[in-house]
């Protein structure tokens, strides 16, 4: 008998960005704001890897 599976594909994008700030919290805030405003957009050049996992879906 066939079972139903849930397969999850997760792609990871990552980029290191140099930023000047008073402290680490301020640096994170600056990057978060720039990312939220669309000034930083991760793309295929930032590809780190793919993970595929599977779980049995019980009905």
C-alpha cells in the first residue's frame, strides 16, 4: 500500500555585508532595515545549498 509523504525543499541564501555601526545591535538594525526596504536582495549568486527532507503524512 502506498503512503503519502510530505517532502520539504529548503534553499539557503547567504551574504556577508560590511557595515559601520556603534555596536553589533546597531549593525544588525542597519542591515535589517536595508533588507526590509529592498536595498539588499539575495539572489542566485548568494546560493549556499539545498536541503531536502521527508516525513510520512499520516491521515
